[in-house]
C-alpha cells in the first residue's frame, strides 16, 4: 500500500507539472498537487509501523538497478515536511503566475521524494537537480519583487547550488564511479587513504551544505526567499531542507567509513554548523522583510541540525553508537518541528502581504484586526522557533543541549572543545532567536497603525491555525511519536528512540541525567497561569496605574511613538558592528539657509560577510575570463573549422594513449 500511494503521488505531481506549463489552469494543477501530497502523506503514515529494509527495484538501466527505499528517518522528515507543503498549496500562493508555480512545486516535491528514497548515485543526482530546478521555478513564478532583482537572486541561488552539485558529483566519481549503488559504498571505500576519505567527506559537506545554507552558502537564502512568496518559503524550509539534511546524514554516517581522521571531520561539521547558526540569526535580527528574516532563521535551524549531526560523527569516531544514534535522532526532531513552525510563519507572511500589500515588518494592528486563527497559529509557531515550552522547538533544543552535555564521554580534547563551542553557540543563538522572533511577531503583527487592506483568503487562515496547533501537537505527542519511530525502525534507531521516552517523560537516554514533559506542561501551565491572572484581576479592581513608557531614551514621550524594526534591533546592530559592517547615510537638501530643509534622505544597510570576500572576486574573475575568451568567437568559418580539427586530434590522441 505504501509503495502504491507513493507511486500515485509521484504520478499526480508529474501530471500537475505538465498541466502547469501546458495550460493555464492553476486550480486544476493545484488540486492534483494537493491530492498527490495527501496520497504521499497517507502512504508515509502507512509505512510508519512496519518499515522494511527491502529495496524496491523501479527499473533496470544497463547494469544499474534503480531502487527505491524510504528509511524510518526519511519517512519522518518527509512526513513532517509535506504537511506545511500541503497547507501552502491549498492556501494558494499570492504570486503572479500560479500555474507555473504549480509546476515548480511539483518538480520540487518530486525531486525531494527521489532524494529521500533513491538508492543509486545516478538517479539520486538527477533528483537533486530536479529539486533545485523546481525551487527556482517557484521563485521565478512568484515574481513578487522587480524582475531584475528577482532574476539575480534566483540565479545566484542556482549558481551556488551548482557549486554544491559539482562537489557532490566529484565525490560520487571518487567513491562510486564503478559501483553507483549506495549499498556498496561503505565496503568499497573502507580501505582508501585517510586523506582521500577526509577530502570526500568535505566534498559531501560542501555539496549538501550548499542547499542547507552552511556557511558561506547561507547568503543565497535572503535574496531567493525574499523574491518569492511565503508559500514557496514553506516548501523550501520544510521538505527541501529536510531531505538535504537527510542526504548529508547518509553521507557522513553511512558512506564515509570509520577512519583515523573521523574525529577531525566531526569537529569540522560541528564548527561549521555552529558558525552558520550564529551568523544566520545575527543577520536575521536585522531584517525588515518577513521572508528575508524567516529565510535566515531557516539557515539558523539548519545549522543547529548540522551541529547535532557533527556530534553524531564525534560519538561514532569513539564507537559510542548509542550516543551517535541519539544525536542523529535529535537532528530529526529539530527539523520536524522546524518544518511546521516555519510553514506557519511563512503563510503568516503571505497573510501580511495580502492585507498590507508588502512584506515589511512594521506596526500594523494586523493581529487585532485579523481572525483569532492567525494569532494562535503564529504565536505557537513563534514560541517554537524561540524554544519556549511546551512547543516543539523547546523539545528539540533541550535534546540538543543534552547531546552537547555528553561531551565528557569523549576522550579527545579537540572533540570536547568542539562540542563546548557548539554549546556556547547554541546558547547564543537561542538568545538572539528570542529577540528576532519577538521582533517579527511583536513589531510585525502588533502596534497602533491601521492596515491598508482586508485579507480575504479564508483557507490560509485555517492553514496557519492548523500548522500552529500541529507544532503544539508535535511537542505534546512526542512520547508517542518517538514510540512510533522506534516501532518502525529496524536498525540502531529502534533502541535509541525507545530510550528517549519513559511514559510521558522525555529523557536523554536515561532518566537519571535529566527529563522534561511537554505533555504534562500542557496541564500544569494553565494552573501556573492562575497566579498572574489573579494578580491582573486584583490590579484591575484596585484601579489603573499610569506611568510614562520608555521612548528610546527621550525625556518626553512624542505624540506618535512607534517602535520600528530598525529601532528594535539597532542596539545589537551597534554591538556586533564588526560583523554587520553597517552603513548609515543621512543627506539633507537645503534651500538658501540651513534651516530650510527641502529633502531628507536616510539609508542604512549591513554588508554580507562572504559576498565581498568570496563571491564578488569570483564573479569578477569569471567576467574577465569570459571577456578574454570571447575573442575566440570572431565569426570566422576557418577558425571554427580549426577548432573542430584540434578537438578531433585531441580525441584521437586520448584513444591511443
């Protein structure tokens, strides 16, 4: 049944992609796309309790058997990632070309399914490229920014993703050129030199990290996300991010064998994930666009999941298989909850766009003037992304800290320092994430100014509420989700998942170390809230006490005082100026006398960290090289015949040699 439903889903997505580019029927294409997601979700749910290690052969190509199999981890990540994708499709993207968007979304989901389940390098690489192409088509179809800026952002994304694809291809040629089936790689690569294994591991980290946003690749996130809709962001931050992390996990935990430099390789992964999380959340805090802020937040959560993966590699290097499986499971929990929460806020961004005509973070009273469904859904999602109990992010980040706290079981000083650095980075990230999501929720949905329009899309409101409640259900039902994960697993994941829960209590493998229970917090929390509610009621009965509010250091309160996105984040902007390299420009145009100001211009910005040092020099080099080589295209037929002759000679020489 599972295989049949997934086959049906793939077929529906193919038909939806064809309809999107052949006929302008966006509703029909979206319906087929949603039906395909529904079929895939039912198929994944059917495979939860009885996952089998058997690989289904799809077809034979020459001597290559193209097989498909979804591991329990793949089922977990695909399942939670497809829920916000379904909500994004039924809610409807606000872009200008919905039919083309349907084609992009269908290709993206089809590629993600292939990346999660295909078992050979050739078909895997094709699925990886289809997923990237689908994401680009979605963003180009949205066209919610000027065409030139939109195109540059998408092509910058594709350029960096192709750098990653080349790295993956190089690793595949080294590891599996003779045996492209993944099952043969651990044995075939076990006897290679440690230097070669380490190099291949770095290629996998660069290749899959390009889509995960591992530094410096996170710099394509704000431009690409900022040129599309929240619906596109929900798919990219959900199922696409999940399967990219799954591919990296397969590479570093299965394909890369145990070798002498495995500890150093794990340290590189932990440090890369930590720096990515810190830098991404720092830049997220300074954004004034919903999509750009949430894009950086996605890179931050991706970095946290990579920290868990690096910890798994470190534990594996010292043969601590139980702790390695625990760290890997923590990464699964982190990305599953992130998919739901980020999907809810991405659709909230579309709601803001529908109401105000733009995605800017500004006071709007939108929460007060919108249905209650928006407030509950967005609040649950924001609480999860800042790891507040009892939401999903609280569970996953608590588990992540418990993973890092196991560093005392490692013997190498370098591994311990790497995990200590990861713990400090995760703590800093959590603190700045709290301020960042407070900014997007408080400044972006509250305030005293009115809104310019009235949102009318009722389905999107229900989708936001559904995703917000799913975030809460993800955390409250975690004891049962972990039991289902343990039941459906046939490898070491079974024992690990079963040791992470004791009844309704969540524990890091043992209850003697630490424990929490989001399930009980749901009942205890309202009881604890009775005390502040009682104090509030007593205060209302005793009369209001009015005191002046803080007005950004001013002695007197202005008549119209509003906290802007810049005012909220400016303190951190000044403190971390060595990272932001911020720029502020103020110009005044006067007439005759200085006190007759005709115009005032104020601009501020932050410089990207890697753009001027890495990407711009490469761009200049490519342009210069293209200018020099363009002399070959002189339009002379004799020159072209000479080129062909030289090429034939080189081919003949390669045959004889």
